[in-house]
């Protein structure tokens, strides 16, 4: 009697069931992978919007923070609340409470200097550029960088952030990321204060 190797009926049924499960699960796996890719693209758009927001924060607080005739100087504190010491004979001249009385530290704008009445917002990179109106920034375009749709980052800068009362020395910066249908994906918010800059240490030769 010749013995032949073959599948039993139960083995064949198990094989058919396993193949059927595999075939049925392929669309679900494909859909899950597609959702993961879409989520990653949205996350990339959020990172891009955050990068734009960080770029805005690096701008000077106000176009008049830079002293006239000194385009390369560090930004100064604008005397909004009249806290700066304008007495030229005082050891704390051009300082306000909290300033360190040392060279190269933060100073107030010289209030005795006449600020230009027709200052152009294009001469200094400042938050004033953004306060002129809402700015829409396009993030990604379909077919490039893996994006399937265009996202818009709307940036709004406003002075007088409310911290238990209006504080005109602080500007709020809000970036709202929206999809092509205008649906808000995320809202990012940060603040910029009227604190000026610390001078660079200048080495002389």
C-alpha cells in the first residue's frame, strides 16, 4: 500500500480560515497606516507653525526699541509706564527698578532722544510688522513635502496682555493653525515683554 503525504480536511479548513482573516485585515491595516501618515503630516504642520511663531518672537518688541541712528545697537526698554530714570546726573540713569547697574546690561531708551515720527516698519524687524494686520502663512502645498493639503497659520500680535489687569509692556502672539476647510487644528500662544536686550560684549584689538 502506497502512503501519500497530503492535507487533512481540518488542516485545509484552518489554512482557508487563516488566509481569509489575512485578506480581510489588509484594508484595515492599510487604513490604519494611512491615518498614521495623516497624523504625522498634521504634526509636521504643527511643528512648522511653532517654528513660525518662534521666528516672530525673535523680532524686536517695538520698532522704536532701537535708538535712532544706531541700527545695530541692542533693543532698549521703552518707557511706557514712566518708570525709567531720566536724570542724567543719577548713577542709575536710563535704568528702571530691577535693572542691574552694570555695563552691558539692559537700559531704557534715552527719553531725551526724539523718536522719528515717520518710522518705517520695514527698517527694523519688530512685532509692529505683525501688528499691522493678521498674517496668513501657508504651510506646505499638496504634492510637495508629503503634504496632502494646504495648512494656514494665522498669526495675530496684540499689545496689552491681560494678567489680572492690562499690561501694556507685554504683547501676546497667537498662531492659529487651520486646515483647508478652515477648521482649527491647534492654537499656539506666547508672549513678548518690553525688557530690551543685553548688549554684546565687544572685544577691542
